[in-house]
C-alpha cells in the first residue's frame, strides 16, 4: 500500500516555467553568464579539497562497521533535510571512502568537484574519459539519501545496465538500492526497478513510462484533486493502478548535451494500434499521383529545408486525378497535402539512412545516435507515405495517445543536473531552457591525444580508398582502430571493402547491435578494427591494456564530419582517455552530406579546388569549412528546438481548454 | 482566393480527441448572411463575447453537447460532409478561439487554479489594452439596462410611424432654417473656437453625445438587444460619454444593425434641428450662443468624426454593416499584410482573409485608405498633444511617438528578422524592405521639397491722406459717404459753425465803424489819431479775411484723388467736430500694401532661408492670388500690433494679452512684414483698408527630413521657453 503523500508525489510535477522572450531573455542570459563565471569552478575546487581532507582525517581510519554507522547517521540527516554546507561535505567525504573500499578506486579531486556540481544542480563539463560514471554515482548517492526518486539518464540501455550493475555494491554499501530500466522490460520489472533509490535508464524509457503512467491516472489529473478524492473515499487503492514510477523529482543526465539538446527535438509519442481505415490506401494512391509529377516542372524541391512546393501545373495534375482519392481527401488543400507528403517521403527520406526495413516494418534510425528507435513512428501521414513508398501494406495504423517533448519533460523536474564532455557550444541554450549553468571541470591528467592532419578528398571513393589503406597499415602494426561513420550505409560499405582486403572487422550499427558489449570489449585488443556508427560515440569505454598503449594506443578515424561538432569531439574522446596515448584522424570529402547541405556554393567550389590541388593551407580551409557548415547545421537545429518549444507554448495557449495535466 | 493551408492531421489531436467539450449553456447562435454567404454568430449574453464560424465548422460545433468525445463527433462530421468538414488543425483552432472567447465549457471538473489564472490573465490583458489605447480609454460606470427597460414604453414610440414623421418634420424644418440663415451661421463660426467659448462648447458636446449614445442604446434595446455598459471615454483626455451597444452585432437583420449604428446620429440631428429653430428665433444672446454651439458640434463632429468610415465611430459600423463586411478593420489590415507578404516579400503561404473577389477589393481599398488616414491622424494627434499640453505634453507626445511609431516599427523589424512566415524568403524580404527604405530615405532626406510659410496680415495703403477738420463745427451735411472714389476738390463734408458766422458779422460791422472813424479823422486832420486808426483798420481787414477763410474751410474737400474712407460717415451728421480732428482718409488705391505679422519662429525661417516667391490671398477673395513684388521685414521685436485685426481673436496668428483692452498687446514678440503688391493685379480689385488675408512665402526648397527636424526643434524650444 502506498500512503496518500506518496501517491500525491507520484503524480505531482513542477509546472514548467515559460522561456522568456525579448528583453527578459537578454536579462536571463546575462544572469546565466554570471552563473557560469570562473568563480564557481574555484569554489568547487576548494570544496573538493576540503572533502578529500575530511575523508582522509575522519573516515579513513574507520572499520567497516563504524563506516556503516556513519552512513546510517548521514542518511538520516539527509532525510531530515540538514545536509547543507558542512553536512554535505561530510557526506561526500564518507562516500569517497566507501568508494575506495568497495570499488578500490579513490575518486580524484576533479571527480569530487563533478559530484558536488551535480549536488548543486549544475552542468559539469568533464572531458571524455575522466570517469564520469563514478562522478555521477557519487552525486546521485548524496541526492538519493534525501529519499526523493533519483533518475540517472544514460544514452542507451546497454550503458544503463552496465553502470547500474557495476556500481551495485557501491550503492548497496551506502544504503541505497540501485536499479535500471531497459527497453525490453515488462511493466512489473519496471515497477520493481523504479522502487530503487537510484534508477539508471534512458530518456526515452523514462518519458515513455511517465506518459504511460499519466494515461493510467484517470479522470482527476491534478494531484490535489486526486488526493482529496482519495481522502474522502473509502477505497484507497483505486485510481492510478498499474503505474510504475514513484514520480519525478531529480534527474541527473549523463551526456546531457545529447539528451537535452540533440534528442530533445523529436517528441516522444505513446501510441496504440487502431483499426485500419482507407487512409493507407489513400496514401498509396497519393504516391501514384506523386510519381506522375515531374520535379522542376510540377514542383520544386528545397533541399536545405526539406520542403516541396507545387507549381501551377502540378496543382492542375493533382486536381485532375483527385477522383481517385476518397472524398475526404478531395478538397484542394487536403489532396495537395497528401501528395506533398508522398513527395517528401520520396525525396528526403532515404532508406538505411533515415530508416530501415525490419521484418516488414519501417524502423526509424536516430540521426544523432545512429540507433534504431523501435516502435517509433513519424507523424500521421508521413509514416504512411513512407510505407507506401516501400510498398509495405501498413497493417496496423497507429494512433497517438500521448506525446511530450523531452524539452518539456526535463523542465518538469525539480532538480536537474547534467554531465557531459561537450557542452561549451550549448551553454547558452542549456541555461535558458533548463536553467543549467555549465561549469567546466579541469582534466585530471594532461591529455595525450594526438590529432593528425585532416585528409581532404575530391570524392567519397577516393576518401574510402585512403581510409582503408590507413586501417590496413595500422592493423598490421597491431594498433586497435575505431572507425566512426555517420550512416549505417557507410559503415557497411567500409566493412565490405575491408573484407575484400582480408582485414577482419567488427561492425556496430543500427542493424547489427546484438552483441554490442562484446564488440566494445574486443575493440581495444591488439589489431582490432571496429566500424561503428555514432552509437559508439557516447559513453562507450574501450579498455586498452598495456602492450597496445606502448605502440600508441587506439586510433580513431572520423569517416565524415557530423552535423554537430560536439558529436565529432565525442568520437575523438573514445581514445586517449585518462591520460593514455591515442590518435585521431578526420577525413573529409567534398561530397559529404554536411558539406553539400550546409556549405554555400562558392565555398564548396573553393574546397574542391583546394582538395584537388592539395595546395598549401587547404587543411585550414577544410577545417573552417567544416566549422562553418557545422555552425549552420547547429543553427538549423537550434531553430528546430525553438519550434519544438514554440509548439509546447502553442499547446499551452491553444489547448488551454484541456486540463494541463492531460495536455501531453 | 488563397486560403490558409490547414493540415488534415494535427500532432496535437490526441490531446483533445477524448475531451467532451460543449458550447457554454448560455451561448446563443444567430444565423447571419454576409455577401450571400451564411455564417453563424455565437454569442454569450453573460459576457457579451462573440465568435463567427463558417457553416462547416458550425456543423461540428453544433454537435458538441458534452456527451461524446470530440473524436467521435469529428468522425461523424467527416462521414457526413467529407469535403467540407474541418480538418483536425482547424477544429483545434476554432475550439481554442471559442475557449478564449469564453464560449466553450468542458464536462470535467475544472482545475480551479487554472480558472483563476485564466481570469487573472484576462484581466491583465484588458488592463494592458486600455493602457495601450490610452488616448481612447473607456471607463464603464453603470449598467443602464434596467433604466432603458423602464423608459422603453416611451422610447418605443420613436420607432412608430408617428415618431419617424415627427423626426422628419423637425429635421426638415431645422435644416431649412439653417440653410436660409447660412450666411449668419458662417459669420458666427469665427468666434466658436475662441478660448472663452471652449467651455460652453465642451458642455454642449457632453450633452449632445449623451443624447447620441442614448440613441444607440435605445435603438439596440428596441430590437431586443441589451446594453450593459455606460461610462466615460477619455478621448484624448477629454471625458465623453459612451455606451456599449455591441449586442446589436448579433441582430439577424441587416437593417436593424444599420439602424442601431445610425441612431446616434439620427438623434443628434434631431436635437441640432431643434437648436437651429431656437437659434433663429431667440433674442437672448446666451441661449443663442448655446444653440449655436449645439448646431456646430452636431454638424462638424458628424462630418469630421462620426460619418467618417476610416475612424472607428458610427460611420465605420454603418459602412461595415451596409457592405456586409464584418470585422472590417482587422480584416482590411490582414488583407494589406497579405498583399505585402505575397507580392512584395514573396511569401507563398500567405492567405487572404477575403471570402470573395469583391470583398478583397473592398478590404484592400479600405485598408489602404485607413492606413494612410491613420498615419496622418496619429501624426496630427501627436503633434497637437505636444503643442497643447506644455511640459507634460512633451512626455505624452514622446509616449505617443513610442506607441504609434517606434513600437510598430520595432514589431516590424522583429517580424522581418525572426518571423517563421519569412523563413524561406527572408533574404528577398530584407532586400525589398531595404530597397523601399533607401528610396524613402533618398526622397525624404535628399530631394529638396518645396517649403512655404504662411502668415496672417492686413491690407494697408502706404499713401493716404488724413482729412482733417480745420475749423471746428457741427457736421451739417455729408456729401460723399465712405468708400466712394473722389477726385481732388470734391466736397466731402459741410460743417456749420454759427459762432464763426456771428463773428464775421460783428467783424464786418466793426470794420464799417472803423472806416467811418478813419474818414472822420482824415477830414478833421487829426494826424495823431489817423495812424493808429488806419493800423487798426488794416488788422480788422486781415482778421475778417481769416474768418472768411475759416468759413470756406467748413466745406471739407478731398485733398487728392482716391478713395474716401470715413468709417463713421453715416453717423457723423450733427456731431461737433473740434478743429484738428481727422474725420476720414483719402487713400491712394495704387499704394496698397500687405502688412503681415510673423512670430519669432517664422521670422527665423524668413531670415535664414531665401524667399523665392511670395503671394497674398485675401479672405473672401481667396481665389485671387496677388503676387508680391518685394517685402520688407521689420527686424525689431515689436510688442504692439498696429491693428487689432491681426490678433488671434480676429483670425490672426498671434495670441493677445487679455489684460490690454485695445487688443493689440501681444504675448509674444513678433516681426512685421510689409509686402508691396503687384500694382497691375490689384488695379482690378476692390480692396479695403484692413481687409485680412494671408501671405505665403515660398522658401528655398529643402528636404523633408531637414524641415521636420526644424519643426521638431521649434516645438521643443517653444515648450521649453514657456515652462
């Protein structure tokens, strides 16, 4: 049985604070700059030093039993809410010693700084390979002692499971249960996991569980209404049965820039199957009509914005064939909408790049992580258009039950903190949206990563040839190589080329991801070649042992530049971790998608000429081209996020006749 | 017509699909026809909120009874009207707007916190609206509905044939009276704007507008509407009454709406006609003045404000209802925006708010006219406020400039740089705007524009001879009355002096006596006596001559050819005129000059800029432009006007110090310009001394920016000087 207050908190969420506009926004961003000032870092360092001193003086000498008693005392203090200032320092010092005892690792000063930042609701920017996992554990434990549900967000299920399992003993010693929630788990397993003090999961799982819980709440959505009803009704157990979560309060986001910025664009949708109607058939007819149109004559394509616009002749053609559609779709706006959707599906959505076909179903590939997103669909109309394109008879059309953007969801938490290796570019946005001030935590040891000059080519074929040559050479030397591609297609092509040369390699992408853990474990071995899409970019910790380090550590190849510089930097961060040696080389060809999509024509031309001539300074030119294109792409992304935010505000404004709690 | 593209499916549909919403129970629905198209007007009498929906949307809304989820109702509509039924996006839009207008209610227990928030938000929005519209602020005072209910038995008589007949008779009679006394009407208009009359004018205005507004209210009531707001509107800080007769918008019949719109003016005309009758037939000056004011306001305010469809007064509603274009102002603005977006900025997704081609034409025409008018009006108001309310006025004017010019421009700039509508065409949009901006700057900043300065003045002759009386006397006869053209030596006035006549007679007899005494002395050879007598005789002769000369001077003659001007010539017979009095003047018509007064600001312009040409127009002969040959500006700061005709009260530009009875001491220093007129031109005209008119100096052309900047500086300077 759960108490009324538990029930209240299960459904109570903070009201999202609107993002201010105009002058207010300027003021807010000035405040943000102040909150990110260098003094914050210095204060954290002073604190961390004090913590380490206390742990040395007070806790080091204690035996296991005495330490447990200390844990119980501090835990109690935390629940009473008296863990501030000195108390927090003491608690952190105690955790440092527990870590040392249980895991055999003494946290560095920098990790303690990160943990304190998490405690204070900051965004800790820690360089890749600095031991963020342990930092998060320290931070989440001290928060978990307060008794509120703590959620730790990881990039994928594999990492959630790995972290939760590897840290279980640590948590247990500190008196906190740890659990994880992964995609394949059943509701009962989930409920079990959510009862833990700290839950590792992905943002998708967390939001999906939250939305499903909300759908189960029933009539009275406002938690106070529920509370009143329950207090006055004799049956306590009713309403909200089947919910799995304890409510949302604190969230610690690992790789927070990816979760809070990149992935926040697409809203998460909970849907159910519903009976088929003739819509799929209409989409099929619309596709036939669309195929009878000619680009340029009947419609124009805007590649930069992924938009189709009809010309007069196109409108006429559609009008002539409108009788083939069902009556609902015959009015001018609607028939054009349908045909436009079919053209968008045809022109802008590419198989194995944006989606793939698995077991007769369209599965979406996440553009940022390179992973499949099973069960996800595009919006009504577009998904059916893609199914029509692939000739799949959509057996079960889905119907949205609830949807929410991650942006909105994470703003509903009362306490949010984040950790990531790459946050610099997004600091402003993180502050205005989530009120997260970024603080840069220095590295523990100087970084030994060697960045080799960029290689620029006039075409993808030449580029691939060079990449394979380099891999072969390094492979013979015995150095492990990690090859990062942007698309599934590219990873498969390279794998095929290597196979022809007789170089064995592992491939990790949206389609082949079954034995991810094994592949990652193998990747650091001598002579290992691993080709991975961006899914290997974040959180993946490739362990490299002694002999490989001596010959230069792992070499990372960036096959093509990503749409965001942060993702490139993440991939580079897979090697030369924690003071190890390692090297990186980025490749670029003039027909890479980033270049073709985001670089102005004249710069493209210059780049092409420079790459052909291999003239002096072409490296700098290439770098600035990439920088320019990535900036343009970031701007587009920022606009998309702004429109997601706008959509949220729009919903609040226009659907105000629906109670807020049901507006999901 | 380009229509807004609305997608069939909405990402947000699931959020409302299961809601069981319905129209508020109190909502009333009226069917109206506009330009042959059916519409449904939803209105909640409890809060007087309106919303107009198309029949297709109403098919859905009408089915909402809160018993079924929205999804089900929508599917039903889709099945019934596959082609017309609104798509999901449109449904959401309509419902959201209905909710904002408080016309929608939901079947679930409302979240009370949200209700309060919504109320607070609505209140704040209203307050902000009032603050932004501070030049036309409305303050409701009481609910007149009950009162109107009580007087209904009387007021309904007005809408009977008898009432209409009475109205017609009074208005016709009053109109006829006004027309037949048109000259007197026009004459009296000069004093109506004098400061001393303003308070009466304002009182009459309040009285008249009270009746006017009651007219709207009564008409609205007559056709079954209700009126719940009566209050004070602060129109440019002038309190005037207003009523809220918006209930009439939901009247089904067009003529009823028109009648409510026109009732105010109808009643006003009726009162003005009564006033005209009173004015024409009353001798009491005070009653006469009040009646005149009422007539003046009724006619001028109707012509300038009420009937003007470009302002949002009665004329606007009459226009909008007559041509069946509801919400004309807003939609005209949208139409202009649509045209600009589509054809100038190249926005492809722009859609027109018009439902038909003819409506689009009306909207466009109205939109352009209203836009231009608005610019002019706002400029005038801002300027007026800046000039009239010293010190504080400058602050208010600053606020006006901010509100009416800077804010809209700021909004436009933001729209240009951030609006999603321009996403694909921003470059072109920026280029187009930059192009027009450059052209405007070029035209206003560099193209010299003609510039002129006007000043009031009077006609005055340079060559004039005073006609003096050289011998005192009573005026016996006036041979020539004033304004007659005379030649040299013409007899003008004959005086009579009986004393002089007697003196001559006694002098003559004394002369006779002297002559005899001289004769006697000569005969008796009294040489010692003879000499003095001879001297005395001589003196007496001289004196008689003198008296005789004086007698001839009793006939006053014209000193030279010209026009005999003696303003009081008709009243002078029988009056005693002492010697040396000027009884009139003879003016040389060829020497007429125009004497104008220019205030210091104007003089500054005249001194600094070259005068290219100047001309004079006289009141009453404005059609004739008289060329000025040369002008002379008297540089010394004068403080006394040469004639009261130049003062403000007589239609001049200068404010006169009220303490001075002669009406010629001016509050502010001024300059005097003497202009020599073209002799050939004035030869054919009849001119009068002191006839008033205006002189127009055409100054060296100067770009508008420079002109405006000077004007601005002068206004500020004047303000600072006065405070």
